[in-house]
C-alpha cells in the first residue's frame, strides 16, 4: 500500500505547536538547527502573539512538519509520495531529499517576510463551502475590481473553495455566496492574499533568492499542489516552490492524482487534522491518519503494518 505524507498550509497553525511535538532527540535537533540558522530561538515563534506574524506561522509549519517526519523516519517508516499545501510544500521538499533543511529555513523566513511586507493589512483569505467552482468563478468576476481585487485561491474539494483578496471584495463575494445557498463563507486565519496574482511580485523576489540554492532530484516522489503532477527535475521544483504563493492550489486534484497512482494511506503531518478531513472524501477505501492526536506507538504500528503488507 503506497503512502502519501501531506503537510498542511497556513491556517493550520496552533499556539504551542512546536512545544507540543514529541520530546525526542531527532525533533530537538531539528529545532536547534533551525534556531542556529535563524540566530533566534524558534520556540519563541509559536506563541499566540508571535503567530500574528506570517513569518512565524510559516516557519513553525515548516519545523513541525520536518520534525515529525524525521521522527517517523528514524523509526524506519518512510513515505512513497509527499505533497504540501502552500507552505507545506517546503517540508515536503525537505522530506523528499530535494531541499536542504537549512536552505528551507532561510527561504521560508524570507517568504513570510516578503508576503507580509507586500500586504501588511486589509487583505486575506476566505473559505466558501457549498458552492461549485463554476458558480464561485461567476461571483468573483462580478466583484473583482482593480481597487478591490479578489481571486480564486484554493480548490480543496468539489464544494470547498478558498478565495483571496481585499477584505471588502471578499465580503462582497461572501454575501452573494450566502444568497445562493453557500453553507459557509468566512475569513481564514491568514493575513495575506495567497495563491493569486497579487503575490506575483513577492514570488519573483523569492525566485531570485532561490537562484543561489541547490536543489536535488527528490528521493521520494513529490506531488506539486499547484499542478497536481509529479515533479522530479530540480529546476521544476525550484519554480514550483518559489512561485506557489501566487498560483492556485489544486489540493483536490493532488489527492486524486495520488489515489490514481495507487496511494491508499494518507498521513497528515502536524499541526492539525484539516487535510485528513479532505482526504477522507478521496481515499475511500483507504486509511487516513493524522500525526497530531495519535499515540506515537499506535501510529508507528499502523504505518509499519501497512508498509510490510505492501512489500
């Protein structure tokens, strides 16, 4: 049974998510290495106050994902595929062996800073549940204006979509969506308009920093959440990582691609369990697990059993 390890994106953050990781040497080594790279204690980044910063959020998501994954790998459990939603693509690339951890820490710190500086206030993301893509795209066309932009950002499920843009424009779309029977239309805990053309400038700046970073062919198959395709060429990976902030996330397509390739075990790395909820709609039949909330020995036993069964 092939396994996909999925890494969550911004919005999944939780205060204390680094301190809540298992107190194991490999996890502590991960946090210490990141602290050395940044010249600051990363444990100061996951307080409620610190997580108001996009930089802190994205660094914590990187560290939580890599730390938990490395812990599992020391127990002789490894994925067949990796994928990450937005910032989650960075821990996915590290775990796949395509991007050095220290480089990922530096790049993610810069990524968060660039995004936050571009839109310090007045912008964000909202979830729209209960409308199909065609209907939502029509609403976006009605509301989107240069002075109040709004765009499609994420396709998480057939009826779970995310938009990004100015607060006023998103409110306009949400109001129209409710009139048309949307189950929910609410802002997310994201303070920047990710995955739309508004971040094309910061993405280009990040790409300049990527030019000085070496990437390798992944040792674990890497699924791009932007294209829902396997990427193995280092230059394609470089482009995917640098520019995913301004490209639509097709998470539904990514999960479907994994399923079509034979994946039947989906493991969500920390923090949270949002991706597990989305995966259950696709991996039926199959096994969907989340690292957070699971006993490590129980999780280890299930993963080992399925890996041995597939050999």
